[in-house]
């Protein structure tokens, strides 16, 4: 049975990174509830939808452009610029 993207991000946050990376946990958890961000992620090729790839790519792109990456309730993506990283 295939997981939805939301379930995949929530599981990754809770099981994979909660104790190891509080920042990734804080980013992945609200993404699992953000339909706008999930729609963008679902537009990526299947292999590029992995939470660690999406979050690391955005973190790197934000820093390259002089921004702080932000994922959280009410604030999706880095400055609203999804195209910076993909």
C-alpha cells in the first residue's frame, strides 16, 4: 500500500528525525498538514519527493540566496520561492 506524501512526511518526522534533528522535525511536521506545499512536492518526480532531499535542497538554496529557510504553520517554503531549489 502506497503512503500519501503527507503520511510519508509525518512518519519521517516522527520516526526518523524527531530525536536526531529537531529542525527537520519542525519543518516536516507542518509540511504534512500543508496542502499547498504537499501539492508542490507531489509535482516533483517520485524519487525527488523524499523528505530528506526536499528539506536539504531548500535549506541549501535558501542559504545560497541569503535567506533563512522556513517551514512552519502559516509560513511555507523559503520566501515563497519554490523555484529556487528545483
